[in-house]
């Protein structure tokens, strides 16, 4: 099985890098590639859904991104330990009817020795916003390095 550096135990710099790598992968919206960052039996809780395994992760992300158009995400390190990272995040997305939303959430991650995520717990709330209230204006894909993060945007 492939390793996904940085590996535990995490320094602050390692945790920040791990968070940015996850953000970039999710912004590229390739469910099969994203799923490879998780253990084969990774356990997830996302909102009210609970499931395990890469196949379920791939199916979930495929469904998620099919319904969340123009998806753009920013993650920020909240705290970390040797094997765990806590993240806060915000993403903006547009529904099929054209309504924009800003989703605010937090995640708790736990990693195995190879740097693969074995557990992901996510709590998320969506808020409807006007197009003029959007703050994430980069081309689809990874956030440019010079785009402000959540704290800089006051989120």
C-alpha cells in the first residue's frame, strides 16, 4: 500500500501541509483519486451519513459533486496531535436551481502509520447566499497559493 506523506506523528508544519493537500485534492473533484488518501476500510461520518471503505467514499463523492456545482473549498488547520488533525472548512457551491450556498464545517481526522486517513468525522451547515456574497473566485481546481485563506477572509 502506498504511503501518503506527511506521516504521523505530525508537526504543526506537517499538519498544515496535510490539510492543504486534502483541500487541493477535494477541489480537483476526482472521487477515485481522493479515495486513495483513505484506508481501504476508512470510517466516515458526513452530516447524517455513516459509511466505510473506499468504494463507499468514491460513491459518496461522486454523488456529492454531481449535486454541488462550481464547488470551491478552503480548509484550515484548527488543531493537531500525533495522529489526529482537526480542521475547519468552508466551501461554496451552486445548486441545480442556481442558488448559491456557503457550507461551514469542521472535521476530525485520524491517520494510520502510512499517512492514510482511517477515520473522518464531519459536521456541516449550509447557508444560502447571493451570488454577490461569494468569496471564492478562482477557476475550478486547486485554490491558487495567493488566494486568501479562511481567517484572511473573515470566515
